């Protein structure tokens, strides 16, 4: 058995426009890295965290990377000393599944290090513990695609039922992260508590259309379906310049464009790399116009999920 392992876990786009809390997909970059070492000293310790500007706790009950490892070891009744090094390579509060990447990297790494005592699909509840810690809600639309790779539908939470969907091979994602921060809890608190039946019906149609577009390899149907009548109108007010940036993406050839997770990152889908890069440039100009810096990421949908480095 190895005495150490290093794992990368990818950023994710959750909600995917109309699919609030039930749809998500993984991208190639950015992501987080976790290094685990076996230790003769009992207990779990976080020995270092870099890339977080000193904002993340080293208390193992309060950090998403350690809580998933702790619950995994408790479930299996294993008392093994573990040292954790977390390298954050993506911004906190970005809407890119930062907490999910850390927690998935951790639980995937401990499972690999101890000889794959569980199937990957059985690691999901431990990763969801990290999400609950991060935002008070154990949703799976970030951790499931991060863990499984690809495009994921969370059909049910009770019982947990997660479906990995096919993805058109020519699908590209453009993500822009403006240098403003939106707290996940704030973004949840701003959501409407009740919606009209007509809104719900329109939303259901779009979710079904987006899933059908993925299954049928019909990107035009996907684009028509990427309209969110409920969450995006509420949350977009938290992101300066959102309407202009979205228009810039659509005018540059995006199939659809919406908020990634709880924001402030915004994602757009397209059908080739050249268009995806053009969309990124147009979106960046939108934020430049209001003096907000940004980072742009372009990639295909990541089908692998976490990987050993």
C-alpha cells in the first residue's frame, strides 16, 4: 500500500440554467489538489492549506476536505492517522464548486490510498457531507459531476438517485469568473419561496428539453431549453453587469448562457473551441466595461472526474 497520494478534482457548473439543484457538469479546469499521507500518529490533521488567503479553517470538523475523509473512516471503522495538504487552485465563493472539488478530492484520495474499499459511486454521500458543511444544504449537483465526471442529473435526493447523462462530443463550456464574490448562503436566501404554476410548467419543459438534447445529441434543442424562469432572475441582481455579459455571450454564438452555481461565475455552452474562445473574449469585454477584472476558462466537458496526479 502506498503511503501518500495526490489527487486533482475539477470545478463544476451546477444548476445549468433551468436545472436548479438537479443538473451539473464537470470541466477540465480550474480545480483543487489534495495530498494525503499515512501517519503513525492517530487522527486526521490538516498540515497545510495554500491558495485560500488564510480563509479556510484547519479544524477537521469545519473543513470540507477533512470532513468527508473523517466520515469515510468512521463508516469503515478505520483508525488510521492521515495528514492532509490542500492546494486551492480555484477561487472561493466563485460558483464553480470550490468546496465540492476539495471534498471530492479528499474522499477519492482516501479511498484510493486505502485500496479502493468502496466503489466510486458509493463515495457520494461522504462528499455531500462537505457540501452541507459549506452551505448548509447537502445538494449533489456539484459533488456528483465532480466525482463521476460528465453531465449529471440528480433525479432524487430521498432516496439518492443520480444519473450520468451522455454529452455531445462537440460541446464546449466557457466560464468567466468576475472578481466579485457571492456567498452561497446569500444566493440561496434571495430565492423566491413560492412560484406560479405557469413558471413551474415552463421550467419543467426546459429541464426535460435540456436532458433530451443531451441524450439525442441535439445541441439546438439544448440551446432552446437553456432558459431559467425562476432562479436566474432572482440571483442575477447579485452579479454586476450580468445582462450585458449574457447578451455578449449569446451574440457571439453561445447556445445558452446562465449563472454557474450560485454565482458570480457565468457559463456559456457552444459547439466548437473557436466559438467558445470568442464567447470568453466577449464576456470579458462586458466586465472590463464596468471595471471588473475576470478569469476565463474554456474546456470540453470533463468526463473523468478526479484523477491521481
